[in-house]
């Protein structure tokens, strides 16, 4: 074998040997493993994690928790409504988003309150346009998160409540200290401001847990709208205030009333 051919094979073998580590790294990056993958360029794959209220030498003030940047708001400044609105109004941000462009609007939408004179009060009106699609969205979320305790009609007799009552009737200690869920169609909720109801969903109350981690902001407002609709559906309505088609369908006189 000629010397040049021999050198070619030697150099070729060296190159192949040098490529083996990179091939192993490439394979390891795409295989499943309980241990962190091997990263040549770390980027943000492995970052030091700091718990709240812990010190950090990375920042000049020595704090791991970063304060809000003056003049900025949270990432939810542009709150997306839902896919139904997006499909109904393609490429129209005014229809499928709620733009939070002021501190007051932020308080109304994100906190359900207004602050005046250093005091906060819950708002009485839902700060997002209430449409039929919005109510349907609220009903869907209500069915998922609220019906197990409050029931589909909102009267507080959901599946969990009925199950616990059966345990209690049987004398089972597994019934625990279960509390009867609130009747969402009753006066206690009917006269609760919209912001107050939003606050209950967000932060919980008494035996009810917070749902802010499970339910996005706009969906909480959609549930508020649906609960208010449930309460309104229980009111006694004079027939003369109903639309003509509804009055004709009832076939009742002007003095008749329908409702609870």
C-alpha cells in the first residue's frame, strides 16, 4: 500500500474516532432518561433555582425575588377571551382580547375591584363584554369546576354533596366535616357584587378552595356571568315584560307571572 493511501486511512480513522463523542451526545439528547440530558451549550437548561425570600448574589440588591419594573404590568396585560370569539372575529384584537391599558382597568379585570381614596370596593358590573358566546363559555367552565359541589342548577346539591350526605346518613366517619355548598341562586349570591363573586372564585372562601391556578382570569368572569344568569333565571317575571313570542307561547293573561 502506498504511503499516501496509508495516511488517508489513518487520518480517516482519527476523524471517525473524534466524531464518536459527538454522535453519543447527539443520541443522548433525544433518548428518554430520568436524569438531565447532556447539553453542550447550557443556555437555560440548568439554571440555579432560588426560593422566594432567599438571597441571590446575581442582583445588586441581593434579592432573588425581583420587584415589579416601574411602568409595567403583568404578562396578562392582553387577556385572551376564548377561541369562540377568535373564530367569530378573526384578526380583531378588539373582539377576542381585552386590552389592559391602565391601572384602573387592571384592578377591575384582574382583581374585580376599584380603589378610591385608599379603599377598595368590589365592582358591580362584569368588566368584560358579556355575549352569548361568553355565557356559553361560562356554562362550560361551570359544568367542569363548579357542578361537583354546587350541582348543574347551582342549588348546592352536586354529586359530591349527595355522596357525602349518603355517608353521613349511614353514620360513616368518612363524611368528615363536610359543609353544605352555597345555593348560588339564593339571595346571598344574587346580591353579591360581580367583583365579590370573582374574588370568591379567585381566592376561595370558608371551605371553598381557590381556583385561580385552575381557571384563567377571563374564564372566571365567564363563570361569574353564568352564575348571575342562573340567579336571574329564578326571579319572578311579569308576563307583560316578556317578549311577545314568549307571552304567546305561555298563553297567559297580563297579570300572570312565571318564575320560581
